[in-house]
């Protein structure tokens, strides 16, 4: 499980960011509350992450604070609520 990543912010989108970790760039889905705290391209960032693995979907979700990640995990544990809700 990938629990956190630290690297250089390459870009930010509406609901995601690309972070370069060594020679690999990862696209991470990030809530708007965390996007505002990431800074600008070239800044060093750290995200607490949740790797979502399903038969038809693989996604990495990132959060600025561990408490945000904890709330996310609590919400997706409820039947009928997925990570994009």
C-alpha cells in the first residue's frame, strides 16, 4: 500500500495533481481543499495517500492532512459510497 508520497509538484488540475517522485510522475486525485495548499509547480509536496484498487479502476487519492485521509477512509467504508462521491 502506498501511504504517502513526497516529491516535486509538476502540475495541478481541477481535481488532480502530478507529482514527480524520483524518475516517476504520478497523477493523484486531490480534493480542492488540498489543492490550494500544494503550492505551485516546482514546489516540494507531501501527500497522504489511498490507493484504490478495483477490477475496473486503479486510482491514487492524495490529502494534505492525515485527518482528511482518515475521513475519506471512513466515508468509503459506507456501503454505496465510492471514492468519487
